[in-house]
């Protein structure tokens, strides 16, 4: 089967690999999925750096901050850092090691984020690993409609998938940009849908003060909170990216500072592509990203000591033939593991991503994404962005890819379950082995009969039949099956409950802000 960007015919409704069973607590039937939980990463992290290597990267980052400096394009940020004792020359801020380490040490190693549904509260840090939806592609692709610019209805479809899957823990940025809504009011419509179609933790883009302030107010209203209650504990978060190399822009810093004043978390994620935006060596790329991240985290702690913050890694490499970004590469995996070591060195939660460079949900898409996701596991990541639905280096969101990735995420979560390596007498099962004896089989014995329904992971998408059975049933390839699963989920989707008075207050806020013009734009 060839996947291309032309519209594909309606896939045949065939067996999707998993067994259709009873509905879960929310009444879902499209697939059997694992229950909502916050997975604990039970494996020790892979640490390619020696202690001397960790120190070398730290020393390099401190030299960058002291001798080269970081450009802060936000004048208020520069003023705050100057008052805190940093040297400021024009737009460049220089930080001493003692200042950076003192400020970064104030950030908590763990924190919680509580959305409008407290049962969806997230614990960020420690061994917990959380997965989020694809965020920010300008385009969408699926087997029926092909590649196209993002629109509001497609945005809503992805938000429904985000809510439906229990292995997706938070609703990150827009899963696809709805460019059919004017940029001045886009955030209002998008957050209204996100807050009514999901009850999971939400994200705010740091793209100007109006957007950040509007999102904080909408999250407050959706949670039925007073201003004091909102400020008392994290309720949402933002992610900011540096402009590598060596620069933080105005709006991202503005958003981070606004959230810091109200105790809301910021993840600082430099986007360093080795060979283009950072040194070609992975150690050099990681060192630059650490310097850029720590400089912004230090600013946050000056503003509000103890405010939750995290360090993000988006260090990969480019194709040196074309200059295009590459993801899920061996270099990406090692850079993620190295950054995990540095995050633990500083006592900060770590964010990484589930990413690929493939253009359609094919084999390349899955091996690159799987390598990215397992790098997140190996690095001890706490927050995994873009864990489901990402294609073309972040330029495409795909529902088929979203479903396929969720199959992988469920398997990763299953991999963490301690029962898989339990060694009690019933697990060693010597008596059962004696009962079956030489040449027998274990299908019918009491030990198997008591455990077989829960003994192994049951996929909802994989097809484990032999070739002949698969062929007789229509020879449906994985992406086609995923397409059918996505359509069934969307057809039966029901939004989580919300108090009608809160919904009306939220809608009234959106209407008022639209009348006021929303957020200013450059066009």
C-alpha cells in the first residue's frame, strides 16, 4: 500500500487488532484502552556522560553565561536581572555561576498542575512520565483529505482525540493551527474548545500579554476558581523557546514573567539543531541549550522564588545535505539522554518530545517516533511533548499517526507495570511447571486460566493474525486501521461534563474579549 497526499478511499471497517469490549468509565466503546494513570518510569536512566562530562558541560554553560552572555530582547527582563546584580550591556545579559546556581536551586524538583477536573491532576518530576498531544503544526494530513492548511474543525477533531485517549495526559499547544480564525481571536476560540472538550491540563502560548492573560483567566473561570485559588497552585503552564543561538525574544519572556508572578509553571526549551543553530558536536549543542535554558529559569526565580519551572530538550541534528531537521536519530537520542543527566544535576524536571521527520504515517514515522519516545524513557523525562500525531518535523498533524502513536504509548506504559518482573512464588510458578510436566502445554492449567485476561498487553491497533487470515479480511494496513479507529472515536465522542453556569461565564468572557479586539497582530 502506498500512502500519498491524495485523498484515499474510505477504509474498510475491519478488525483493528484489539478486542471491542465493555465501555470504560467515560462510556467509550471505539477501542479497549488502558485506564487513566500517571505512569512511573521504573527504569534507571541511561547516563552516557561520566561525572567529569557532566561537569564539563556545566562549566561550558557557565562560561557562555559569564563571558559571551545571552541576548534578552525584553527590556523589563533586562531591568529585573540588572537589579539582581547581573551585568547588562545593551541587550546582552551576563550571569555569574554563583548567581545562576543560586537561582536555579530555588526551582522545585517536583510540582503538581491541577486542571478543572482535579482527578486529572498531574505530578511533574520524580519518576513520573507524562505524554501530551502534537502541538503547533500549520498543516494537517489524513487519508481522506490529504495535506491541507489547519482549520478550526480539524483542530476540534484533534482536541477530541486528546481527551479520549487515557495515555495522553495533557492538552499542549494547538494540535493544528486553525488559520481560518483570525490570529487576534484565535486563542479565545481555541482555549474555549480545549477547556470544554477536555478536562485535562492546558497550555498557553507565550505570544504577547493579551493571549497569556486571557488564557489564565479562562482557566480560572473553567475551574470555578477565585483569583486567590488560581494563584495558590499551578493550574496551567507555558513553554518558551530560546532563539538559538544565544537569544530570548520579547513575547516569550513576557509570557514567562506573567506566569511566574502568578505561580504558574514555565518549561524553557531551547531549539538547538546541531550543525545549524548550535555546534555540530552533541556536547556543544547540549552545552548551548543548557546555558540558554538556565538563563531564563534564573529570571523566573528572581521574579518569584520557588515558582515551578522545567528544562526542555529539543536538541537534534540537521541533514547536512539539505539543512532539513532530522529527528529520532541516534544523535537526538544521545542528546536527550545527556540533557536528562544535566536536568538531574540541577534538580529540574525534564521535558523532551516524540518527534519524527517523516511526511506520512509510514515505517519511517514510527521508527523515528519510537526512538524519540524511548529516548524520553531512557533520559528520565517527566513531560513528553508531541507524543502523538507529529509528522514532517512538526509541520503536519495526522489523526492516523495520533492513533498509531497512542498504541506505542500504551505499550510503554504497560512496560512500566511491576507485575511484568514480579518474582513471588506464584510468579516463578514452579508448581505449575511440575503440574504440566515435560511435553505439555500451559493453555488449560489453572495458573494460566486465572491470569490470562490480564497477563499480556492487548493491542487495539496491531493485527496479530497470520498473513492468510489478514489477507482474507481485506489486507488492511496499519494506517488504514488507524484511520478507521480515529473516525469511530470522533463519531462517538462525548465531551466531559461542565457546569452550565461556568460554561456560560466562559462563553461570555470570550464574547467580551472578541468585542474588545482580542490580541493585537501585525496585520
